[in-house]
C-alpha cells in the first residue's frame, strides 16, 4: 500500500496525492486531557476518512501523549481542502487550541 504522510508542520501546504495512494495525517495528541483531533470539514467529497488510530509514546506512563493517525482515501481526482481541529468536544469551539489545514490535489 502506498502512503503519503503529512505532519502538523505541513499545515497550510498543498499535498500532491495519487488517486491510488492513502493519505496519512499524523498529529500529536494527548487524549487523557480531553483534547482530541477531529475532522472539521471534508465536505468536498474528494477524500473519505477510512480509519484513525492512536499510538501512545510510552506505555509505562499513565496519561502519556502520543500520535493520532488519520487515514484518508481519495474518492475522485480534483482539489479539496481538509480541515482538522484540536479541542475538547464538549466545550465547543471555545476549547479549540489548534487547527490543521491542507489543500490536496488528487491526480
């Protein structure tokens, strides 16, 4: 399987994604604090989130942070923008501490 990986420092960039590849968005997260990354908008229909996973940095420390990995499959060629936000869902938009945005060109 062919993966194209993007990280937090790629926010704001244009990503070239072959239609046969899977986009992996890899972000730091500490769910024990209640702050979680969530897809904010993918309304264009050119990407579909197929799964996400959390990998803890150190399994010996309670409350340790780690990495969340989102997997997106291209649905059709074109250009779209993917938005994610980091916050506590029950506190609404006032709790958003970070935003992630990439433009994706699917070829």
